[in-house]
C-alpha cells in the first residue's frame, strides 16, 4: 500500500458507517455466490423458449473462450486493483455486483429461455467454479459477462480505466454472441439494466 492508500483505508476503517456498508454488501454477495450453483442447477432442468434471433443466425459460430476471458479477467484485475486503492470504489462495486446478482436471478427466473442453436460452452475453469463445476447454458437474460464488464466501466473513475472497461464491455458482448452463448436481447438489455443497478449501488455507497 502507498501512503495515500493506507491513509484512505485507515480513515475508512475508523468510520463505523463504512464498515457497515462494506460488510453489509460483502457478506450477502458471498452468500449469493455460494448459493448460485443451486439456482443454476434449477434453471438447467426447466424448459424454456428458443428465440428466433436474426442477428445471431447471421453470425459465424466460433469458440472465442480465450479472448473472452482474457478481456474479462484483465478488466476484473484492473477493477480489483482500483478497489484496493480506493475504499469508496470498493463499496460501490461490491454493492453493484450484489444488486447485479439479484437482478439476474429475478430476470432469469421470469424469462425462461433455452440456449441458442450451435452454442459452444465458454471454457473458463475459474469462473466455472461459481456454476457448480458444470457448464450452464440457460442463464441467459440478461448476460452476466457483459453486465459485469459494464458495471466495472460505470464504477471506475480514471479516464483510461473507463475506456478499457467500456471497450471490454462491447467486445465481450460481441464475443458471447459469436460463441452463441447468448441471444442478442441478452446482451443489449445488459447495458440499461446494469446502469439501473449501478445507480442503486451508488446511492448506497454515498
């Protein structure tokens, strides 16, 4: 930690309100991540609708798992580093991610979809741990990969960081379509819905 970072965290840690907000978001987020495999197992067992997606039908089908997760984990690493430097950013992102998880549970529950034709599962051993060690194909509306990238863009404050995260959001959205793991509406809806989530998180953080 630099002197400035130590000073920021020392002041934040001395604030009981900050600690309540930090653990108030962190603990339920951890609980949700632990329970996610149960939810994903449930949605995989139900039947849903197959969408007629004209854009998806026109796209080539390719396995782009490596570039997709290279973008995801690079942006995640950048965001974690910035959270380490800025206690307020940490609060904002933790609550944003918590609300994002809740929002996806709600939308996935109420919009049952079967996966697109020609789907190629995304291969990432690390993130797959949160899915119970199996490849989930029906967590569709809305795209978690795209929305998490966009949430990072909204939370980050430095211009260069935001540029990187925004470009990553767009590229990840395109790549999950190329791999046919999402419908177009899953990716498009991720942006406005994530913005709503961010606004809620920002209110909590402030």
